């Protein structure tokens, strides 16, 4: 059977031009020199590079990838809005494309008039548009505003009307580019129901989206674009999984670079502001230390995370590093379940924070501490070896400290660590403030900070979809 869409070795190159002269008018350009001659290409940007795939009839085909990967350019080539520089695109059947909000709408005329203009542009006759007009308006939920000028519409109204026209043209091939992100939840469900109806009627859908869940649940096949090239194609779950791993690898590299820069900058700043920083560090260390010294008993909070009666200057301080370095934290790594060092983990993973420490001479009064913060600076958890009454008697030379969390049950987000070595009374040896960042990923879109281990159960007259399917 002939495919609904066939893309063969398609490349699309955009050129950037730099003008050496700024012409005020076409006449001045013609008098002073050639327009073409003065527009020298600085470089060429390949939006697509040798992309090939085919979409069988009745197939819902998802295209995923980062911003700038060429997804929208590909859709425009399929829609015929732009021509590929190389290769060919063949579409069998009537196309309806929903690529840009309000594309083809005239802002000065009413929604009613725009429905007729768009319907005719998409291949319907005036009689066919008239017959489907009420259905289009009802689907778009626009009866109250249909005679108002389109320029008065919100972006959501644009999207609803454009989508309603596009799907009621009854195309054989529907092209959709991420426009559902603008609609409210109710309208989004209505659109997905319409997609399902299209599938039942053996229509073909080419969908560009950042919603990986939508691709996994709705698409028959998926195509992953990266910098204009095909990176993967086939089963949606397999392609999405590979894409997620690649995104996590990129995030890992970015977080590692940022962390290295922070650690280097903090070391430089410490050399120029050691005295002032040490004074701030004493207060921060006290926030994580029990009051062991009677001379500071009134100042030190009894709870390392929260004490309303105590100033929180330490938690308000910016990232940095300070201390006497009598004990020095020389290296810090974070590792996941496999033992590999990283910065991106899954919710619930076993995480280890490993510190390498050095003391130049024997020290008997020392504590190691850790604080965990979310991206908003909220302290998720804080503890130290003094609070937990661990019997550390002496450090001399090089040692290792490992803090293990068997299940780091956090919701998706970015988190930062405080790490410290100090005396029991808070005197700072080496304090690392918010220098180490890691990211927790999760396919569950829950909210908050902590994600407790949990389960749902139902009884009585409550049934689930699994019950109905069994």
C-alpha cells in the first residue's frame, strides 16, 4: 500500500547573510551595487540533514527532539510551506496542517469569515464549509465570539478555532505542531478524542511534540531528530527511552561544567575574603551543630533545620567556600545505584555522597555535616556526625567520608548540597556552601519535595480501567 507520507533524503539549508551596506531604498541599492552581490552568506545552517521516513496510512507518527532539532522545519516541508534544499516529500491525500497559531487568519475580519476563507484554502467548497460551520464553531467553543474580529482573540481562542477548522476539513493527513500546549485541559482532551476518532477512521497524523507521554501512549511510531539528523526511529517506547537517556547525558555534562566552575570560583573568592567568610561560616555551621560549648549555648539552634528563634544568616548566605583548612575537603563525588559518578538520577535511586578529606596534623575535635536544599533554597534535610552521636576520635592524614541514602525519594527537580567539616562548637575547618548540584528525574508529575513510598488501593463500587479490561 502506498504510504500516506514519504520523506526521502530531505535536507533543508538556511543561509545567514550579512550586509556590508545598509540601503535605505531599492533605488539606492541598485545605484550603489548589486543586491545579491552585497548579501554575502556568512555561513549555512542545516536545519535538516538527510532525513528519510515513511508514514503508513492510518498511522499516528510522532516526531520528538530538542528545540532547534529541525522538527518544525520538517513539518513545513511535508505541508509544502517550504521546499527542501535536497530530497523529496510525497503526500498521498488531502493535507490539513495546524503548524502556527492563527496561520492564514486575517486579523481585521471576523472568525466567521476566516472559517470560510481557511476552509476554502484547505480544499473545501463554500457549500461544504457552510454545512460544517456549526460543527466547527461548537467544537471551538466560539459561538459567543465568532462575529468578533480575530485580532481581539486570545492565543487560546486562535488555537481552538484553527484546530477546529483543520480537523473538520476531513483530511487524509493531519499535521500538528505542538499547538495543544496552549489549550486548557478540557479542550486538550477534546482534541485527543478527535485524534482517536481519526485513527479509527484510518486517517494519518504527523505530530510534533515535546510531550513524551503523548508519544508513548498515542503514537504508533516515533522519530527522533537531533540537530537536523535522524537519531532514532521505530517503537515509541524504545525511541523515547533513548531520547530521555540522551537528554540526561547532556544535563549531566552541563551540571558537571557548572559545578567545576562554582568550585573554582569559590576557591578564588575564599583567598580574597577568608576572614569575613569565616565569620559567616561559624553561624552556618552552628545551624547544623548541637550546642556542646556552654559559651555559645544560647546562640546555637537545637534543630539543624529549623529554629524560629534563631537568625538564619547561614541559610541566607550565597554559595561559596570558607574555613581554616585544618581539615580540608579535597574531593567530592555523587554516585548512583551502579556506583558511577553523576549528576542526574531517578527518584528513589540509592545515592552516595563521597568526600575525600585531609588533616595536616592530628585533630580530635571534628564533625562532618551535610545539608540538602531544593532549587528555591528550602532545606530538605540537614545532619552531621555530631547530631547523630557518631564516635569519631581522631583524623590524621587522608580519610574518606561516605553519606549513603538508600532511597532518595524526591520529586523531580534540581537540588544542591552543603558539605562541611568543623568543630563541635561550629568552628569551620572547610565549608562548601551549595557548590554541588544534582538533578532528580521522574516520569511521575507529582509536586512538592519529598516523594514517600506509597500505594493506592480501592474497594466497594470503585473500578479501575484495569478491572474493566480483565
